[in-house]
């Protein structure tokens, strides 16, 4: 293990994943530095993070949000942190030569291009945005391999599977003694609801997950079980296998997130 401080770019710094990543960085200042942060349009929260962590770069989705961020920053912070915008700014902080690792935490399709840029630059990609891999599949995995990038799944289910996998699993699970991957699902807030009642559910009910506090999109995806479908696709690409090897088990207590047998 090197003693050098690792520079981390956080795509989606104001979300749950981003804030948790910053918490880890702050607890280990001798090992990590928040090199660059990005956010969509939450310039108020972003200003707090920039003032606290003093990154070299801050990226906002548009010029308006970037200007509002700049207006909220003290003069000394503005001089230390360069503010970028849009997809080009995201790709720049993902592929920057000084960056060692990229936390890919932008929700949905918006995270695809900067995550691919990080992989092309051979970075350690900490993947919390499953949609990027679901959308690009083989293209994403080929870019990772061709450029010597390191792909680490961050979602609890896939990270647990990753830690359980034997060496050489990339060459085929069966040859390494793996018979089945199990993904658990809580069933969400509507698991016990009668079918006729589902037509009247509200967004607030869909976001009231029985076990977890999450963002609105992933909460709705969880309530509809769409999120578990995306996780199955993600697992197929991450672990070089087919959906026949993956079994989804409804486990309302959410004590076990995944298993390998």
C-alpha cells in the first residue's frame, strides 16, 4: 500500500453516495483528498461542500448553477477552486491525470459519459451508478479491460458478491465453483398491498421505503421492483455471467443483501 494521498473525483457529491464518500475522505485525510466534486443544480449544498473540502475543481450542470455557486463562495475559495460546467466538465474531472479514483454516483443516464471517460483514462472506478453499466454493457466492460481500469461495485449487493468471488471468476463462474448468485429484495412498501389498491398509490407512499432512506428515483424503482431488475443486469456484466445464474429472493428484513453459492 502506497503512502501517497489518493485524489478522488466525486460525481454526484451532494447525493447520499457522494456525502458518504466525503465523510470517509474526511475521516482519513492522510489517505484521500477530495480532488473534484460535481452536482446537478444544488448550488447551496455544493457551496458548503466546496468551502469545507476545498477541491481543485467543482462542476455544475449548467452555467446558471455555476454562477450561483461562484456567487456563494468566498474570494479565497473561488481562487482555489475552478468551476466547470456540463458533461465536458464532468469528463474532465473523471479523466484528469491527477485523479486516482472516481466515485460514480450520478443517478441515471447523466452518469454514463463521465463514467466511461474515467474507464478510458484507466482510473479506479467506484461504480454506484448501475444505470451506466446497464445502458452500455459490453461497451463499458470492454473499455475497462482495454484501458486497464479497475471497476469496483459500490452497491451493497454487488459489493458483497464481489468480495465473495474466488480469484479468476472473470474467466467463468462455473469453472471457479460458483453455482448461483442470490440477490435479495425487501419487496418495498407495496409488498403486501392488494392489487386493486395499487392504482391509487402516491409518490410519497412509493418513496416511503420500509427499511432504507434513499433518493426519490431509487425509492420509486425499489417500490416497483425495477431496481432489482437493473441489479440483475448489472450483475450479469460485472461477473461475466447470464441471468440464469442469478436468483432474486424476497427478504423483507433486508439482513442479507446477496449471497454466492
